[in-house]
C-alpha cells in the first residue's frame, strides 16, 4: 500500500505511537509522519505509507494551524497545565486587554524553545535534562506567526487560532502571551486543525481506521499533497526523460507543476525555469 492517510490523533498517543501501530495495519515498515504532535495534542497528523514516504520531506517546512486554549493566571514548568505550578494569581482582564497584546506576536518574532522539548543541546534532549531537574540556556529562534486570532475569551481562558511556521511552540506562545499580559499563562488544550494542504475535516479518527476492515480505503494518493500546483501530462518522450532523471525543454510558464504520464501515473513534482523542466522529486515506481 502506498499513499498518505490523514489521522485525527487522539490525546495521550505520541506521533511515534501512531506510526508504530500503522506499520502493523498497513503491513509495511515504510511509514513516516508529517510533524510531531505532543501527546496532549489532538488533530491533523499526516502519515505517509510505502512510496508515500518520499513526500515526508515536503512537510518539514509546511505551515501548520492550531486551535489552542490558553489558561491565564498560572505558569508551569512545562508551559502547559500538566506541569508543576510555578506561579498562580487571580486574573482581572477584559477581552480588550487580551486583544491588545496579540499584535505583538504576529509576524516574525523570536521565541525561546521550552525545556520540555525534543530539541538537543550537546547531544542531549532538553526534555531529558528537564526531567533531571536541570535547565540550560536556550538561544531564541526566529519563527513566524502568520495568523493569531482570538476565537473566544472567558476571563480566565482564551481560545486562539494560530497559523505558524515550522519550529513554533504553541505552549511557549501561550506562556509569552501570559507574560505580556502581566498575569502569566500556560496552555490548557491544543488541536492541530491544518498541516500543509490537509485540514481537520479530511482527517479520520485513529480508532475508526484501526477498526476498519479495509484501512486502505483511507489512503490518499501522494499527489494530493501538491494539489495546489497545476497538473501537466507529459508526452511519451518527455516521460522517458523524466524516468531517467533528465531535464528537457518544454513550452510552459515558469513555476512548479505536478507531472503525470499518459497512463495517469503521478511521475514527479517538477520545476520549469527558462523553458526547461527539471525534477524536484520523483514519485514513480522503479521497475
């Protein structure tokens, strides 16, 4: 089986738990996922199966969108409600107060990664050091928040929608918003609602997939992840050059294209520059 399945990851499962289980479901070791979700998080987790794993690299820089609940007035060592409480105070903020700080976090900003993360320092994961009670200096990293909106404000909690670049920690964003408000804050809940081209509306609950008699019916074709690029059907001669990894002349506008053979097989993601088409990544089966 080859393709991509969009899982609605349940809480308490790690991304690795999901891929390990799906290796048995699809009877293949060639499994990868498109972006780690914390165990407490739910939502969109693209899983790549078989030859579909060739598409994993394109999710490394894919934009992600989340809906998170921010609990105000409490800070923790993990920056979410499951950690040990560091500070706690009463909150007396209006929705206008909350909305007033959000512009500070839109666009390109610097963010310090949390200690409870999988980032490594001198070969050691920060989370492993944190569990030993150690804290090390972390350098701020530039991230980009493309969208940050308040969906609901209830005094002590706020539900926000965030669209962001790779490397963004929503837990840290919640903490930083709380600091900007002067009351502190931590993340109460997190749901990823979009990853790359895939939305939560397209995701299948993990248990539904595990219970299915034919799990293969949930697999999407690999080219679905490139559906926003225009499609082009190659001539037999062009297809032959494609299969040999050669560039070729073509009368098309510059840009990125999905390329198919006359049989309808998805061959490659390609780039056209100065009338020359070249391979970005091939996806055809090698005979």
